[in-house]
C-alpha cells in the first residue's frame, strides 16, 4: 500500500493512495447440492486500487472521494446447474464448483457539500463492470460444459445435462451503476426546543443480471433471454428526527421508505425447464415512527 498526504489551505487534507492485496474467499459446504458435489475450495483474488480523498473548508466546506479498482479472480466459486436427460433419471439441482476465472473493474465517487449552516448535501456513484473470462479453463461454453460433465461423470453421478455460466458474460448480482443522493437540514431552533432535522435519500440503480446466461435460448417453448435480468430501480426515502424533545430526555423519529411505492424486484427464479419464471418483490411503501427514551445522566 502506498499513501501520500498533502495539507494546504484552504483544503484541509488531500490523500492520494495506491493499494495491492492478495486474498481469498474461504471454501465451504453446500448441504443441498448434489451428492459428492457439496464441498468447494477457496477462491483467490488479486485486487488493485487507487484513489484520492480530499476535504476543504471555507464558505462552502465539503469533501470528495474517488477510487478506481481492478480485481482478478482465480479458482472462482461458480454456481452450476445440473440435471438429467431424460429428467426422470434425477432431480434438477445446482452445485458450486471452482471453475471460474473473471475480472471486475470499476470506480466509486462520493461528493458532499455544506452550502450553509445546518444543510448537508451528498451524492455517490458506484460503477462496476464484470466479465467471466474462462470456465473450466476455456472460453468455449460447449467445451466448458463437456469438461464439467466429464468431471461429474468421473464421480459416478448420473447428471448429463450441465449448464455452466457462459464465458464472456457478466457475473450475476453485480449492479453496473448505482447512484445515491442524500440531503438533510437541521432547523435553527433554540437548544431548549431540541434538535429537529429532516432528510431524504434518493436511489437509482441500473438493470442487472441475477441469473447467469444460459447456452440455450429456448427451453420447453419458453425464451430464456432476459429472464434473469432485473429492471432498473428508482425510489426514495424520507425521515424526520426530533432529538431531546422540548429539552426532555427522549427522541421522536418519523420515516417513510419507498415513498413513490415503486415496484422493486430483488431476485428472479428462472426455471424454464419446469415452465416457470418468477420474481421476488421488494417491500412496498412503508411508514412508521420511533420513540427513544434516555435514562440516567
């Protein structure tokens, strides 16, 4: 890790850094996976990151944080679909195998301002690009499926319909872009009244894949194209906090989430082989209040 700090007026501090690290995610056991395919090894990763952190004072104080990163995964843990043809020979299931090699690149940026006393504004943007480089040591999805099938057949298992993720596709559950904006204002009230503030958060995220691409575009008459992709989401939350109400030792808070009652999808269950495609739906608009009482001194 390399760091460089600079201090000059009117900027409080500037930190420029670069970092390289090597690590792993531990292996484990998938108890509901196919017999003899329940354990998987650790995956390895090299991460590279560089960025800048700065803050300043003056008439409009604020801060800026920017970071870019690159991750290189090896022996990656990937979920593989396994079943039989004909289907009566075994039940369709999944397993986790160390057959992946992929890369992640992206950046994160965060910016904040305090335009006047009591007002705070901030915004952040996270961008992520992923790509599966190889599966089972090849970029050919057909060869990858054949190699995994041979590995499974060597264990004496009946699975002959292997559906690995497709080399060149994105990693599931990786959101390409997410933007979050926040604003809060603390009212200029006397201390005897308590501290009253109101705030809001707005979130936008792009469409992203949650189920890996399939090598088959049509299964049992149902198209597999786009079934594992969730649409973009756009929603907001608001809150109001009153601390030390009237100088008394209790706080009151009001909140509302998903103010516009947006329909947010959290996951997809794409089972075209069984004629089923469904989604898990996020929480609708909700509101409520909290009261906190403080005891003692």
